[in-house]
C-alpha cells in the first residue's frame, strides 16, 4: 500500500469481512460434523523441545548480558568485583525455572496422551463416521459385476 494509513484501514476492514464471509459460506451440516470431530479428536501435537531449549538459551543469554551491563555501568564498585556471583545466581534461577516448566509440560503432555488413548479405547474401533481409511465393502452380489 502506498498510503500507510489507508493500508491499515484496508486490512482492518477486508480481513474481518473475508473471515466472516468464509465462515458464512461453510454449510451448517459440514460445520457441525467438523465441530463434533474436533471435540472427539483433540489436536495433540508433539512439542519440539530442542527449539524450546534454543529459545531459552537465547533469552537467558540476553538476560545475562543485560545484568552484566547493569552491574558494570550502575553497580557499586565492590559488587562489580563479584559480578560472576550475580550472573551465576540469575542464570541458575533461569535454569531452575526452565527445568520446572519443562518437567511440568512433559507431565501434562503425557497425561493428555494417556487420556486420549483411554478415550480411543473406550470409543470402539469404528466409532467415527468421518473415517475414510476403511475400504468399502460391496453391498451384495449385484455390486460384484
């Protein structure tokens, strides 16, 4: 958009109208079936813990750099001599918080997967009417021709 304010107004009007229109174009029966399926089959994605660890390392290094800068520029001279203690405490607290979050997230994920497995076992093998993976069975001898 060559005029920034009009571009923002354009986005503020066209995006909600497009979403509303696409919502209205979906037939009610299809929407009801999809909502029912979404309720029966919750989305359980595997988490990427390597990426979470990399992001944590980046944020922690930024936090430690900020603490280092604050200590060097604004702290008393006797605290500057013991800057490594301040950095170790801040880094240690950050690591403890990350490990606590990681463990609780893994426990929550395991509990959700167990609940999902139990609900699948109790639902039976062919409870879903949206299951397209089953081969079709001929109705009678006239369909074999």
